[in-house]
C-alpha cells in the first residue's frame, strides 16, 4: 500500500474518547459527526488497538483497496494528537501523494 496523503490535528478529548468515536461513529445520535458525501460509503473497522490505532475500510466504492489509518496519541495537554493516513494500492488516485499536511493544517 502507498501513502496517498496524511494529516495530523489535535482534538480536545483524550485518546480513549476519540478511539470510541472512530470505532463507533453512530454511538451518539444527537451528535452525528461522520457525514458522508454522495460518492462515499460507511467504513468498517478493520483493525483497532485501544486507544492508539484504528484502521477503516475504504470510504469510496470505486477504490475498495483504500484504507484510512488513524494513529492516536496524547498531546501535550489532556487531548489527542490524531494522525490519519490514506493508504491505497497503485496507481495513486492523483498520480502523486497529495494530502500532506502538518499538525497546524497547512497543505502542500
């Protein structure tokens, strides 16, 4: 698998809470957060190691090979530093790595 892109962001809740949200996105119907686009499908959890790792199946029916890997670690405060990577088989969807960002959200 090739890394097509990655991002890192901080989240206020601790890793265990973010892990639960990623593994059970519908756990709180009053606060939905996983909003899929018309060309996306609900992912399945393929791998999980509480509270540091979650791997989702593809969000895109046209790219069933794709995986989204989330790595969670405690940040300097009480929150979570959430890293995610989009992994795909060749060919890369855009011909090159395209979603490379730093923790502050800037893109290349």
